[in-house]
């Protein structure tokens, strides 16, 4: 079965510091997309970053970047210069084979300490 | 970016009544829409996938006669919770996908349903 594992239920980071959230997945596909979504207290799901598996280069969006290790099936999210507004639940996800529906991880709650 | 709206944002209904939740893609055509349920402090649980003009595909364990999904147009899907009971109280989220190339889903803001 295709799965997504987020092994850190909760993480804390000091404001302005860097934190890395881990995500591993299991797929037999060779080409796929991976996503990180943020869900703040408002509960609106917001796309943080997207990675295309066939691209060697790690995706970057301002303070957010990924470390994509295809062979290891690892897709970690690095948040640099953490801000109070980064406090949220973070979900890793990817589309199930042959479909457009997502398989979500269990989420990591990120706390940012002032 | 693509915007998805949901209405209502909050609803309280009495046990035994039905409630309808609307999901609209405001600035793009959604070929596929998804309905999720989220319990407190948990991940999103996919309930069903709907394509415009087709019957919804329900996930295992989801009662299709209780959670009626209609995807009448490329911009509107509705979820009707029939004969609601307190255990149906939850946070319901819809999402829409229009870009078949990137597989990206755009999420609505969610609806909090409370059944008394």
C-alpha cells in the first residue's frame, strides 16, 4: 500500500532559527509529484511547496526548501528564519498511483517560540 | 492563484435533519473535486472523489447514501449529509483540481458541522 510517514508529531523552533520536518513515502512510480501543505489555526490548507520527482533540483520557495532524496523516498521540508506565522500543522502528500487523490501523512505540528 | 470557496463556514443542525455544503471553484474549472473530513488534531480523511457529470467515487467505509455528493458543473460540487447525527459533527473540507499536469489540489476553507 502507498503510504506517507511523518515521524515527528510535534516540533518546536525558536524564532529566526531553522527547522526541518521529515517525510518518507512509498511508491513504485518513477514520475510523480510531492507536496507540502500548511494548515494554520484557521484550518485553511495552503500549498507550501511542490516537487516534481523527475527533477534533480530541490524545490525552493523563499524561506522554504526541500531535501528530496528519490532513492531513499524522502522529502523533508526545511524552514529557514522561522517566523511566528509559520506555526501550523504541516502535511506531506502525494497523489496515489494512477489517480489525482492525495495520500496524506499524519502531520507535524510546528510551534514557533518567540 | 486558484480560489475555492465553501459555504457555509459553520452550520448547526438538529439530529435527523439534512444539511448541504457547497464547494465552488471561483476562477478555474475543476475537473475533479474531493471531499475530506478532518477530526481534531488529525490528518485529512478522503471521503469521496467526484468528476463533473459523473457519480462520485466513495472511499471504503464511507456511506454513500448518507453523504450525497453532486458535481453538477465544472465549478460546483455539493455534499449533503442526510439524517445527520451527532457523530457526523466534524470539519469538512473540499478541494478542487483543474491542472491535470501538476496534480495540485486547491482547498476550500472548510465547513464546521455541529449536529445537536
